[in-house]
C-alpha cells in the first residue's frame, strides 16, 4: 500500500529515466539532502544507467574496446548512495492531480503506483523509425542506447556479408558509417538531404561529402528511402529508393531522434513546437511547481535566435540534471540556454558548428553577412599543418556574431569553442578580432583561423553598412 505524504516521514523524489539528466539530478539532490530527509526513487526501463550514448559508434567501431567503459555509474553504485533505482521498470502513466506515477516491471509484468512529492521527467529521446515496409526486419537497427549497440554488434558478428547501408547522414549516420568502414564493410549512406550533416550549411556539408567519398563510402544524397527489402529468410537484403536498390546485409538507421514526451503529453504537461517539454530557467516544467524535466525530452532557449530548440546532447543533459538536483535539494541554479555547439568527426576529418546556420538566421528574421576562409591548423611551415575551412555569420550593421562552422583536419574541431564563448557573451566580430588567443607554431598560425574569419566578417559588415 502506498503511503500519503502525511504518513511518510521523508519527502519523496521520483525520477523517471535513469540516464544522464535523471541520475545527475538524483545524485546532486542526494549530495544536498541526506536519506533521512529525502527519499529518492528512480525508474529505468533498460538494463543500464548513466552511460554515454555518444560513445556507441566508437564502441561499435572498436575504438572503445568494451561496453562497460561507456558506463559512468552502475545501478549498484547509485543504490550505494541511497537511491532506490528500479531497473527494467517503465513508468506508463503520470497522475499529476494525484501526484503519483504508475510503473510496470518489464520482466514480470507487475504494475504498481508510487506517490511523489517532487517529480523529475528525464525520458530522453527516441530514434526516428520510418513507417516503411520492412523496417522491423532482422538486420535493421536503430542505435540509441547500449542495448541497441549490443544488438547491432551481435548482428555484425553473425552476418557473413560485408555490405552495410546507413540511412541518414546526421551525426549518428556519419559516425556509424565511419565505424562500419573501420570494420571492413562496404558502406553506402542514403541521405534525403542534398549534402550530409544538415546541421551545417550545404556548402560546408559538401566538404564532408567529399571526405566521406575519399574514405570509400558511397554517398547517395537527395534520396528518399521507400522500403526495406527482405530475403526468403525474412532478413533485410536491400534498401530501396524511388530510383534504385542498395544491397545490404545490415542497415543502420541514423535519421535522428524526437523527444520522448508521450507520457508527459498524456499527463497534460506543456510541450513546445519541437515536441519537447517546456521548462523555466530552473528546469521546472512550466505551470507545475513540483515537476522538473531535463535532457533530450525538453526544449531549450537558443541564446542567439531567442527561440526554443530541441538539441539532444549529453552535455546539456548533464547540466540540466545538475540544475534540477540543486533546486530539488534546496539550493538554487538555472540553465540559461544554449548556442547550439556540436562537434563530430569522420576518421581524421573534424566537423564543428555553433550558433545559427543561414536558414536559421533567415527563419529568425535576421539580416546577416556570411564569409568563408581557408587556413591551416598550425603555422604553414610547421610539420603537420592541415587545411581548415571556417564559415562565419554576422548580423548586418551591428556585427553581432551569429554562427560559425568549421571543417578541417586535426586541431580544427575544438576551435569552435572560441566561437561558442563569443556567442554566449554576445560579442561582435570586431570584438573577436582583439581576442588574446594562445599562439605558437605547433598550435596555430599567428592569426588563428577563427580570427581570420572574424576579420573578414568585419570587412563584410562595414561594406554592407
């Protein structure tokens, strides 16, 4: 029998979701309030907690030798900190009025209600799985959690053929294509966009396209998958578009994710235009004093455009969890928003972006100039200097930095952090040219490539005035 709050001596925090945001919130709340003050019950429907989903492609590709290296904290470690973590248990209903959640044990089918005083929703995101014939055939894999990664590795180990098709060319698609190339597969990437990496402008995506083809990956852009063809054994054998069929012994879906908010929607909680839960700066769900949400299931404020966005990244999820845990635990913290920074790679090609793309700026009603420069990662005369392309957007007249995209070899990707700080600070491109960045020939030209782009953007802004 569930006890009401008045019958319990401690306040109860219930956490729905046991990965980055949920368990960061639970752990931070526990640091601030001991088990004699706060009872913490957490539900996780998978076999794992507190793991790096971002590391799955590198585990599949062999860069990370074993699964457990991706796990930051096991269920046993959480329980040792007086967190009642219930694995393989899915919350199927939130009763906001009754302040309770309905849970189902996946292995036994048993169900029960658990009351809460404070609730954290950290249900994450779910992979987009197109409603197409054959999508559920053996050999077709999404890659969202460790169970998915293990299932893909099991298929690769049991499959004699060496032909792989990756559907989608976003971060997951590109990273999985690299992993499969490393494993010796013939890889075809089928992408509905005109260029890979839709988080970049097409001119920068074209650089990624060329690099992927240089690795031996067959790129099929501007193509829509219509069905997954199966053989006599029921397994996938090809991916079909309107124009062609691409043989496949294994298929990986890298189409993207959507916020997992069906549970919250059914409970009447507010959801934004992108499908994510809406929160205030303290990560409290709007209109609900004792419910918080964080991670891939929420929308966040874009500090550059001033609009809400859905950006599913582990960096944000962990920060959300820290903020939520601080507030639940009696402290105070806020999450002001993001500038949309992300970095990835295809073998030795590094890909980074922050801020707005051209279409984002147009959508926000901003007028802007865009410049692109070619530079090198080190002084040109120093061994190992590699080419780098930097694209920068700045607002017309004001010169406010709006966005930066970088594609290059070793030493290129993390330079985007310079721009991320400048964006967060609301700097103009002219102010950026005076930044006192570190210089030595092994690390940078005298003028860092980001500053070269800023100088060119200053000229464009002045010419446009």
